[in-house]
C-alpha cells in the first residue's frame, strides 16, 4: 500500500491552449479513499488517467509511495483499474474467475490459492468458490469482478465512474459495498465521479475540480460546512446552497427587511460594498416576526418529517430562487408569502469578484 | 405500445416498429429471437430477425446507448471495420407503463461470426493464433485513428473468414473513446494489456468448458497479440533514417506496408542539412491495399487476404497467357469473365450462399493445390471444382447467418437468475 502524490501535475492536450489539468497538487494518504469530483470537463478523469499512466504528464510529477511513476508504463505502476471489465467467464468457477489473471502474471499455484481465498473471505464469497457465475446473484457477481482486482494486491485502486451504468437501486447498494470494502482492505483508492452525493457518502476526503484547477480538498464535512469558494458552495450539497448578491451594511449584510450579522473580518477582507452570500436550505428559518427576506412560495416538496420549500424573492430588483427546509407537517403552502432569515452561525460570504470565501471556516 | 416510443435511426427501417419493444428483452418471444452464438457480455444482448437480416439488440441506459450509437457511426466514417449501428430505442414502456431500459440495435454482419462459432468441437491452435492476429490488426487500425477501446476481447469482436486468415470487426464500442490528438503510449499499452488478459481469460474459459484443443497454452496465445501488435505498429508508424544514396529503402518500406495490406497515403520525407541522410515516416496509412486493387480492377468486393489470393491468381493467369505487359484492366476483365465468374456460376445455386464468393474461390484454389500434391499432377480448375463442391462445400454449414444454440453468456450486472450449480469434482484449489 502506498500514498499517491500529484506534484504540480499538468496535462495540456496538443492543440489546446488551456491545460486539462493545471498544476494539480494533491496528496492522497496511504489507505485513504479520495474522491475526485466536478462537472463534466473539469479534469477529474484526466487526473485519474494521468495517475493510471494513460495520459502523458506534460509538467510536474506523479508519485506512488516514494516512487516517481511519471514515465512508468501503466502495467508497471502496481495499480488496478476496478470495474474496467465486468465480464465473468461462464465455464470457470468463481475461484478461477478471480485467480486467472494471477496465472497470467506467473504467480505460483499455492500463492494463487491463498490470495483467492483471502479475497473471497473479504467479499463473503468463500462458500461459492466452486460455483459457476450463473449460480450467483447480481451483487455476488459484482463482488467476483471486484475480487479479480483485489487478488492482484495492487498499491492503489482506481475507479472511474464505476456506478454510472447501474440502475438507481443497485447504484446505492454498490456504493455502500465499495466504500465498506475499501475500508476493510485499507487500499489507497482514487475514485472519480460527477455525482456530489456519491462523493459525500463515499470519500474520506473529496477533491473538487473545475476547469482543470483544484478548487478545494477536504473531508465531506469541511466541504459542506466551509466551502472555499462560490463554485464549491454551489456544487456540494443537494438541494444546492442558496447564493445571491447582497449589500454589506453595518454589522452584516442586508437580508430583506433585516440585517444578518456577519463576522467583522468579512468587511475588512473586501473593499467592495457587496458580497455573494450563501445559506444552505436547512439554515434558513421561516420567521414569525415579519422580518427577513420576503419569499413567494412556488412549491413545497414533502419528504415525511421534513419538506423543501421552493420559492423566489426579489433582491435589489433581481429575481432570486430560494430553497428552504421546512417542517414536513406544518409548513407554508404554495402561493403564500413568507419571511425567512438565516441562522447567523451558518452564513457564508464570498468575495463578489474572486468568489473566494470571506467568512472564517465553520467548525462543526 | 405507448406512442411515446422514440427511435433514432440512420436509415428508415419500418420493420423496427414490429419488434416487441414494450417487453423486456429477456422475455421476447422465441419467434422474434434468432439463436446465435455470442461472446460474453456485460449487458443483455439478443439477436432478432429484422427484414431478412439479423440485428443484435443490447439493453442499456439511454446515455450509453446513444453514445455507443454515435461512436459506431463515427468509426464507420473513419473506415474502421465495425458493426453497423441501426437504431437507438428510448422511452420504452411496458403495456402497464413501467419504464424499460433503452436499446441499441446493430446489424450483424453477414458471414461474420463470434469466436465461439469458429470451431465444431474444440478450438484448434492455428485458429486461436489467427484470431489473435486479426484482433491485432484491428487494434492497430483503431489506435491509428485515436480510438482507445478499453475492453479489447475476442467477445467484443466478430470475425469473418478471409482466405485462410480472419478479418476482425469491432462489436462493442461502449467503453471506447476517440481522442482527436491521437493516443498516448500509455493508452495503447493499456489496451494491449487489457487484450492480453481478456484473451487469456476467454481461452481459459474454453479450456474449462472442454472446448480448447489440448496443447494450447492460453497465456502463450494471448501473449501473441503483444508481439503482433508491436510489429505492425512499428511498420506502420515508425520513422527510419538512412543514407541518401539508399533511396531504394523508400520503395522497400512502401512494398513492406503493401504486403501487410496497407497503403501509404502520406509519407513524410526529410533530409538533413548536408543532404547526407534521409528520414522517412508514414503519416497516413490506409488498410485494404489488396481489396482496393481488386475492387478497382474487377469490381469485386472482398476481404484483404481474399483479394490478395484472387490477385495472385489473376497475376498467374496473366503470366500463363503472356499478358504481363498488356493493359492491367483488360487482363482483369478477361480473368473475371473466363476464370472467376464461370467458377462461381458453376457452383450449385443452393450452395452459393454458404460462403462469400471470394472465400469459395480461395478454398477452391487451396483444394486444387492439395489435390495436385496428392496426385502429383496439375489438376484442371474444372476438375478441382467438382471435387470441391462434392467433398467440401456440400458438407459445410451455412455461414451467412449462423444458427446454433447460443452459448451461456453471463450478463452483468442486470441478470439475477439464481440456480444451483453442481459442485465440481475436486477442489477449487486445483483450478485457480
């Protein structure tokens, strides 16, 4: 097992002026599950392929453990791309399906049997080693496919959107399985997804990329509570954080008819008179005092105990869409007009121009 | 069928509407389904008859179906041998409104077969090697246009007989990606490694099912792809430098590529400042050197090796008649009307569909050679033809669209049939 280091790693495609991955600095600790997440074209898959040796690194370096692998061919990097191939061979037993790649690699019989058994135990497949794949359930077959990667005992697992072709139910199941298996194995894993929910639920840490540039790396909690910039704030969390431009006033920001208190240092950190303010749906409260931002309710989505209020407000002449979490039983209805205020501790402020966070990090 | 069914197709194919799209593919009635041997697939793939030809139908999600459809169309435009994309079917629902997966429909190429149909009882060593060689050619062609396959395997390929060799066609482009700027060495190496592991796995599987002739080492055969690929890649792409008085090496390189079945469309030639050395590198190469020549001369459309074989016969025809210096196209016309066409016309009509015409002609030439060896005399073509029809062709299966019991393919991750398997004698430890 080993750590992974991207050291100012850059990938510039021929004929392109902007790097697909721009000076990526990222350390993945030994045994860590790191998720690379971002919208399409952000450079997450390219980063993974650079680590796999499938993309040239035009500048900088990539290390696995202490070893510089920047110019090492893929098969000599001691990595495994999981789920690259789901195919199971119908005439071969589960044990044969899991172990045949070791045979090709010239691993001796005893060693093969030991590794297959170990992997089967981890995957709860021991009772099935003698069976053929057709006697297995869908989930078991998937575990056999994972077993193929595990028996190779690679230093790092790489997974590129492995769940994208599964239906919703199997996706949630497999998500949990992969995460728990990774923890049992303790193998350093780099996982690529465009789905922020997948990232939040699976990763020890998450690296958010946009336009080839690393935006923030941290635990799911860090990213959720203290997004480093407007992009991360809007990307992480579902429903997304409410973001709009607000005027700075004495002691805080203008929030409808009221003023929401902000850290003193926010005012000091910007010389503009406005900031982008962000509040998560669960940090908005329907006010009973008639103070706050007036919101026209368009729709309330009931989810049992909770619900989400979808509405819109007028902020300095601009229409702003607003989402707030409300009580699932007692909530305003569509067509009504309500006032909402933010929880003061959970207001995020970002520089209007740079988009960078101005508020201090919130610690849970 | 709900009116919302959505079909995207390159050509109008009204018969598509007759297929039972409102039922999940695994429950389509037998009269719709064509039984064909197939490879091992991640998704459920079944074959259906569609106005006289066979189509493969794969159930998958909409995004992947569309992506693969577009990818296959692009590959076709790039002149890559691959299955023909027919349609993408989305918005499928059952009669009671339940949502069904989208489907990709591709046309099964006539006379092309999955590797599992290329043996009667067990796969022979020379067949295995030829399959691997054909796959290497396909991989090189894909890599030259910048296509990273990601799942190279015998199962994802169809094979067509090609005068003693095979020609490989890409079937499954699901994992593939096209890179405008070409592939990195790492991507090519990775595809090669995937191919090596998958081919070995497929041969181990044949072995486990008792379908591999004894003495074949799956690992050794699968390693063959690496060697074959590297040889071809080097010939087709590498630069060579030589002294400027060795200019014959330019035409030598061109001839070598022609022999491998490629034409050079563009060759970069550079001399150094003093003009003492020349450096050449093929920039654009095109597969099908012999096929194109045959097509130009005779109008016959044949596989590369078939074309080579026919052209050899054409050349010896010219030599026999002392026509080496005559106009090539006129000679070709004579050969066609006095040799090739009479042979094909003499084959009984009911047997003509068993193989492609060019393949039959090649087999006939082979048959004549063996007869001549046996009897130690020159056998006239007409005599060889009678023997070939009665002793060989009549006993062959019809390969236009092979109908055989399908092999047990395992689909992942959708399939979930649970049935107990007989425990195998001996321990799994003996087998890993």
